[in-house]
C-alpha cells in the first residue's frame, strides 16, 4: 500500500511539472570540426543516459567474455582442487569413524592438489600407523617433511610412532633433532619424558625435571614421584659404579633431598657396599630420632647385625607409637630373629599378619612357630599362606 502511494505521488509530480519541461526544453549546440549538432537539453540528457547504459552493458559483456576464457583455461585445475577438497573431507570423516583404510586412501587422493598437502600426508601417516603399515607411514612422513614449515611437526610425529613401535634408539635420534628445552612445546616435553623413562636414561630425566616443573607439565604429586624415582635410580646406578660416583651423586642432591628416607636408604646401602657401615649406621640413627619411615625400615635389617645395639634402641623408642605400623613390626621381627629372640619375633610377625597379611608374612610366622614347637599353629599359618 505504501509503495503504491509513493508511485502515485511520483506520477502526480510528473504530470504537474511536464508542461513546464515541455515549454522549457533548453538548447544544446555542439560543434566539432565540420560537424554541428543542435538539440534540446532534455533530449541531450536522455541520450547521455542511454549512452551510459550502453557503455555499462558493453563493459559487462567484455568482462564476462574475458572471465569465460580464463576460467575455461583453468577449469581442469579447478576441478582437481574441488576433488581434493572432497577427498580431504571424506578422509577426515573416516578418521573420526576410525576407518583407517578409507582414511588413508582419501587423504592420499586429496594430498596432491589440496591446499595444505602436509595435513593430508600427516593424516595418512596416522592412518597407516594404526594399520601397522610401517613402510607406507614412513613414506608419507618423508613427503610431508618436504613441505615448508613441517620439520618439527614431522619429527615429533615420527618420534611418537617409533616410540610406540619400540624402536627406542631411532626415536631418540629423532627427539635429539628437536632438542627439548624450556622453550619447547608441551607435547615435545611430554614425549621426551616418556622416551627417557622407556630408555631409563635417568641422567637426561634429571636435566628435564626443572623444565617440567617450570612449565608445569606435571602436577605436584606426579612431579614429586618422578623426582624420587629418578634420584633413586641414579643413586643405585652410582653405588654400582664406585665409591666416588656414589659420593658425587649424593652431593648433587639438595639438603632437603639428602634428608629424604628413600635416598638415605639407598645411600646407606651403598656405604655398606664400600665398607663404610659405621657412617651408614650413624646416618640411620640420626634419621630414626624423628620417625622411622618405610624406606629406612626396609633396609635396616639388611645393614644391622646382632651386635648393633644402638640402632636397636633407637627403634624400640617408637614401639608404642608404631604399634600398628606393619613395616615397623616386620623390621623388629627380622632384628629379633638376628638375636634368636623367637618369642618376640613371633609376636611381631603376628602383628604383621594382622595389619598387612601377605603370603610371605604368614610363611615367616609359620617357620617361627615351627622352631618354637607350635606345630598346630604353624600348620594353621601355612593354610593362611596358601589361601592368599
């Protein structure tokens, strides 16, 4: 309704001003050499409008023809790109469905004429990896490596695949190309952590620990567990190399680390290996003054003999507070067996079987009971061991 009223308004305005236009047509005179043109102003304006319209039509026709010629020349390439996009989409959907053979075929078809062939090749390598097609996987990675800006991505991918394959030496060679540092990406650092642990390269792990802490790759609990595992392995390896290596590794630890029971226990065992038992007992006795911990309780029976009274006194000071500690009771039982105090050893083994029953603890109790002539109780303990 509004549009009709607007059109009606224009018509009425035209009717009102048309007599004035007809009566005032104006005059246009154009002279060019021997040619002269005389016409009214209205007709001249109309001709200009018509000429401009014809010029626009001609321009459109020329541009259309040029586009058709150019497009016809590049039509095959355009078709190939469209086909590559189609195959890439099919491959991506196949990967989402974990249809690895279809994903590999589609990604390779879309690699040659795709906009980002490196992505197609890496996806094809992943599909080949899931099919255990090692030769094809390596071929795809080599082609992807030839693409610009893909060296780090290909090296990371190849390292991960070699690690899963169990080729640790080859994986380490690829990882060394990446040279993990504090500026490396998180996936590279995680990969380095996994590979170093698989190779049991504790020296490399020790150097990696500060980087993992700085970049917050692991939470505090996992980082602490990894630190303990690494330093324990280093101390054990050093104790096998020699006394100097053991001392050097021990001095590498911070003061707080040297006070940890896990490290102290391994160091004490190493000292005994090199005939430095007195120093080991001194360190153990000092640590036992605060609280006997499981790591120390495990090695004390291996170090202490029946003649070492001082450390036994240190242990007995915690008898009341550690009455329900299975590791403490087991340690006392083994020490009592060294002094042939079988009744006390039997009591401690009974506590162990009550607190943390296991096959070994029941067997140990049964042997003690046999030595004490308690054959019936021994048979019962043997049955308990069999049931576990």
